[in-house]
C-alpha cells in the first residue's frame, strides 16, 4: 500500500506518550468479560482475516492489550503493499492524511472532489458503495473489518473481479486518524465526528462530506463497535450477547422504496450470514441500565448522525456495530470476523442484485423528486413488547428477557407539513447556504429580487436546554405559520425541493426538527441585531450582561442578558431617568471622509463599558454633545447594586478630554480609568490611550493622566479595554476608524502603567480588504464563560451588494483561543459561531430573563413625557400630543415612540384613530416613521392640511427631500387609518389602508393585516439613506404640528408593533 502523504505519521510513536496525556480523559476504561461470559465468544471458524493485525501480528503493539491503542498504527499500515490509497487534498485536524481506497474497473481514478465526478466516472450501470470505518478511534474492529475486506479483494482476484463488474467502491478505512492515533472516540478538538453532520462545525467533517457527495453512493455502510461493559438490570445481572448489531437508516424522509429494500433484502441477508457463522445479531439499540424494566430503543433517523446523513441523499445505508468497546484485545478475532461478515454481505448483496438495487434506488430518487407527499418534521418510535437475548453475568447462560422495544422500523410521523416547492431566505443566511451545499443540496443565488407569497415561520416559543448535547445547548422551538407577501433582495438564496438531496433541507430548515439549524443554534449572529454598536460584556453568576451605545435615544445604554450567549433579552436601560443627564445637545453632523463617503455623526452616549466588582455593577460612558460649534465630552460613571431592578445611580463626572472610557479593577482593588484621549481630529494620530487611577464612586482622580499606548496603526486609536491574564496586562484597542478600515489591535505589559509591547501579529482582527459579509468589525470586548473559554463581542455591519448596511452597526460574537502565556487569537466573525456548549446558568430562573414591559420603547433626546399617554384600560392604545419640532430638529425632541429595527425582514404596523378634531386640525401630521437621526428619516402620515396620506423621505446629507402623496377618499365615514412599513435589506415600503369603523371600540379589536386593502404610498431604497453612520433604523409612531393651536390635539394609536419574519415558501 502506498500512502503519498505519510510524513505526519512518522512522528506518531515518538509523540504518542505525550499526546496521550492530552487525550487520556477521552479513553474508556477496559472492562473485560468474565471467564463465564467470555465462553460465549469463541473464535469463528473458516474465516480468513487478512487485515494488517492478522496478516502481520508481530506489528500489533503491546498497548493494544491494555486498551490504550489500536492494533495497527499508520506506520505499520504503510508497510503493506497490497492496496493503493489515494490522498485527498485535505487532512485531519492534526495534519494527518485521510486516505481513501477507490475500487473500480474503470480506467483512471477521478480526483476532483469538488464536483460530482465519481458518480459519473465509471459505468453508469454500476452500483456505487460508500464504506467508512474508524469514525470513532477507539473502535478498532470497525476499521479492521474494512481492511480485512480489502485483504480479501487482494487475495481473491476472481471474486474481486465478479464484485467490481457490478459495483464501484469508495472506502475510508480511517475516517478519524487522530482518534485512532490516540485511541479515543473524538476528533483532536474533542468533537464527536459522528454527531457533526447538521451543524458541520469541523472542517474535517465538511471535507469528508464533500468527498461522499461527489461519489453519490447508492449503498453505504458505517462500521463501528458498541460497548458491552455496562451490564443491564437492577443488579447488573445481564450482559450484552449480540456479536453484531446493525440497522438500516430509517428517517421517514428517505423514500419508502429505499427503506423497504434495506430491510427486506439487505437486512435479511446480513442476518442470515451472521447465523451461518454462528454469530448472534440484533438491531442496533440503546437503553438505560440499572433497572429490570428494560426499555430498548432502536436507532433513529437523526440527520446529525453520519450514516443517516448519507441515507438522506436517498441511499441504502447501514450502521454496523460490533461488540467491542472497552474489551481491549479480548475476542479480537471474533469481533473482526463479525464486522467482516456484515460488510462483506452488504457488498455481495449489492453485486448479486446490482440491477435491482440500481433500479430501485434511481427510481426512488426520481419518485422522491416528484413526490407530493408531506414531509416529516418530527418522528418517534413504536413501543412493542419483545424478548431480548442477554448473557447471565453470574453463570454465562444465554437468556431471553422481556423488554419494551421502541421500534423504528418504520418510525411514526408526529409533525408533518405539506412539501414546499422551495425555501427562500436572505443573503444574511449565507452560512446556511454553504452548509446545505456541502451536504449536496443545490442552492441557487437569487440574481434578481424575489417577490411573492410565502409561508413564514414565527417562533412562538424557544427553550434552551440546560445540559449539553455534543457541545451544543440545543433549543426546542414551536412555531406558527402565516401566509404573506414578501420580498427577498437579489443575493438571497433559493432551495428547490425538487432535487435528490432535498431531505437535508427538510431536516435542517424546518425549525422544530431535532436536527434543524434552529435546534442547534446555527444562526445566532448578530447576537444583538439592529442599532447595537460598541458591545461591552461582563459575566456575573453565570449570566452574561451586555451594554451598547445608544447616542441620542432615551432611555439610553440598553442592557441585554443571556444565560448561554445565544438567546439574549433586552432587560433594561442604565440611563432611564431624565434627571440622570441631558441629551438635548446630542446633535447630528455630516462630514465627507477621505474615502469619498459621507459620515453622519450623532452625539449622545458613546461606547459604554460595563464591569462588576464586589457585588456592584459599574458603567462608564461619554455623553458627547455640541456647544457653540465645539464638542462637549462629558465622561461619567454610574453604578447599581441591583441591575435587574433598573435602579442606577446618578452619574459622577470624570474629567477626561476624550471618548470610549473603560474601567479596570486590579487585584488590589485599585481602579483604573482608560480612555481615548482626543488630540486633533483633523490629522493622525488624532488620539491616544491615556490612563488614570480613579475613585470609582466619586470620579475623583488619584493619579496623573498618562499615555500608555498610541496603538499599532496609530490611526484613531479608540475603545481601550485592559485584561489581566496569567499575570500580564493586555490592552485591547480599536483602530482605523469605525468604518472600512476598522480593526482590533493588542499590546501587553507586566505593569499596568506599561510600557506596552505591541503584538507582532497585529491587527488581531479586521475585515479590511477581506471578502466578508460582516464588515467594519472592531471595537471589541474579550470575556470568558463559566468554563473559562474566551469569546469576543465586536461591532460589525452587514453590507449588501451595494455596500449598504440597512441596520447600521450591530453586535457580533466570535470564539477566541488564548493559549497560556500567549496572545489571543480571534476568529473572523461569521453569521454563526461554531464553538460548542456554553453552560446555561442554573442560578437564575428562565422566567427572570423576560424583559419588563416597555423596555424596548425609545424616544428622542430629552422627551416631553406630558405628550405621551398610555391607556390604563387597554395596553393596545397610546395617545400622543403633537410636538412643534419635527424629526429634522438638530436639538430638543419631537413626539415619537419607536423601537429598534432588529431584522432585515421586518414590518411595523400601527392603527390611527381618525376623529373629527383631527380632520379639522391645522398643520397636523401623524403616522408611522423610520427614523435614524435628524439628517435621515422617512414617514408615512395623515396630513390634515392636504387631506391625504403623505410619505416624506429626507436625507439632508445627500439632498434627498422627496414627498410621495396620495389623496385617498377620506370621507366623513373614514374612522381609522392603518399604516405599515415593510422593510427588507434593500428598501422600505410604506402602505396605508382606510377603514370605516366605530371609534368607540378602537384598540380593543384585533388588527387583521391580511384583510386590509393596503395601498402602497412610497418606496425608499436603503441606499438613499445609507451613510457611514453611528446609528440604525428605528420604527415608530409620531405626531407633529406646524402650528401652536394644534399641539393640544390628541392623536390615538393602537396595535403598534414591530415584527420579524422568517420565510418558507
């Protein structure tokens, strides 16, 4: 056997002892069978085993006998000359080759694993068989059974020719060479390779998956061992008796013709072959020990399991399990003979009935593509009563024990849905599209906007598990579906269900499925979407708290909480009382950048930092206003002993000429304030990082302010945070400005005051010059979870094909690796994070994460609360008194009640009561608006002067000042106007509908959106309002008056809400 890429294995033995120290916790205890039990497992006669462990027994290491290694290391394997391995262009996580064997009588071996070349390379009339072993590295009979099969091919040319005349075989004897090297179940990164086929968290899984998809098998087998070392029964009186267990894959989305052939032909042949050799068999089962009331469950069809994932390509696929984990070398010959019997029978059956197999599978694929049957979202087993054979532990006798058997041949469908023609989703889900393509699903990119009627999922509940499953806290969701008209911009994705591998889309895109992307939290980024820049995070008692900038919006400094870094709730706002500070001078200004883009800078609350020390939360922030044409930078500290109560102190001032302050509490309880000290913004370096010791309760400075680092790029060095790790002080900063050139850099020192040594690998994170969907990343916070794993929360934007960021700056999460004594390595942020489980806090009840009512409502600058009246008897109603000032006012406030737009696909609705006073009022405008800042806003409103519905789009920076006006028949009978804003990644659409209803019941009735006669009033592209800015869109209701006499005219709204959509067609 020739292995072209073998260099990695030459070091195996030299490094094995040290490496096993790392992975020792993943090795299972050896528990051999007792003498009386072992008597049931004699060697199998008349079986010629030609795997390396039998062909070259002197090469078996002594460590195989004590259960710390397998029987054949890669070096020994390479010395055999009877088979040629082909090395693909990928390796294991530790750099080992993952060679495969391609058995075919076709001329040449195709090598392009990126295309479906294997499936077309040989004669199309042949059955293609995929075989894999060594998925779990401590199951040696799995790979040895396949190696023994190769040995038989090599030894018996006549038999080999008869088989390969009918079939082609692609075999990976060692799927997980790292696991085999360390004799452990897992990948080198401790992921289970057989549980990674939905989330596709590891590159090794993805690479092998693409190889399998390119081969397009009709038949497959995955060879494992199971553990007999845990006895059954209340007194541990029964031991597993089956030499081999096997099961065909049973997911109900596999066509029934394939499932029927798997059972009626292949399974029956395997059972007969096992019995001919005196081997005991049964279906693969799992079940609890420690009880006499045994419940055994047959294998299910979970797509996250590797063999089931193969079967979902509409293929016959078997899992074989030989009795062996934890037995070391006990019964070795019988174990390999058992494994060989099962895989050899599968191959022989496929060859003997090749024409029937090929016809059945190919026809089933065609039927599946054309089918109108419902798809299966969730399924369960059928309880039956049977007897199961065990071995009496004390006597060694074979006994039949009554058990409840959860039968999955076939499964019972629980939740079903009508098969959709396609799934359609926005480009924000680019990573989902990538995953689907890896599993062989054809995903088309929309070349133009899609507009049409879809069935949309609304998540009605989501419960995060408190325990982990294979590194993930899974989420169980329930949904409701609504039919609506939507628009998905060009660049989104279309997944037709009329394709062979569509079952992968069914099991991953239907949210309730056990293997769905919703279940595995594949898409949590951004963790705080929509107008949520400059995140700062602290963990206290297992709960993560995150604060972001809020600028000119009141209440300010929103605080979010999460138990698991995946599900976040907006729980409060630190600036929630007008007397804490004023935002009256939080104005908006426009500038032209050196890139040619327009920057729109808004004042107010900049870049807060949250910290916790000795039972108290602290937030430090800058209130940036403008006075007499110059910036007024007011730095302050607030604190709270009970963050959940919303009670925060009044600010104490810190005299510092700069922005982006941070606090660091050292081990001796001294507190250090760091900030971006502003020098001259007209040239670079425009600022630097200075530090001062402070009294955190008074703001008094206890030392002089000293510069500690100017940054790596020395270009807009901002956003400092200090961390003490392994006795060293690390200083993280943002540089390059908050737009295209944004980055994170880091330095460290042995002293809090420096000098700080810049990391030679700076910047440690940036999207500048990279083809990434998430751009402008920077201004980050490093923090640890309860396990000590490091994370980064960073600012970023999602830019569309035109370079526009509809939602502005958002908060993203990404994993960090921080080796002891080394520098941190931050993973490039993606639309999902792929690190495993974060332990959910047990000290806080789930209900505590429910936000208080009204916490998401926002007003502009210093609101006039006398102009807002909430109904005491109907929470659907709110009455506004019009303000004289409008959205374009650079200071002060206007009457506006809004909520942040959290999704690219969103709609906002509100119903306006239209009474006679409003109709006769002068200069009154009331309706629904999209507001970013005083420079940019769009509104749709009833205009009392025009007696019309008016849509007004305004952008002072670009000169946009456009009015869409439509005179609707506002007769005396018109009593209500419904407004709607429909948002997408590329535009906002503005609608109105007139209704003739009795105003006496206004607000108490439901708002039926589907039966409204909506009329489109105006469309405003996102690009018309786009800029390099600080804020994001807010959707809300408003009332304005151009004359004083109308200020007292009450305007009543009902059913104001902002909704998010997920789409299914």
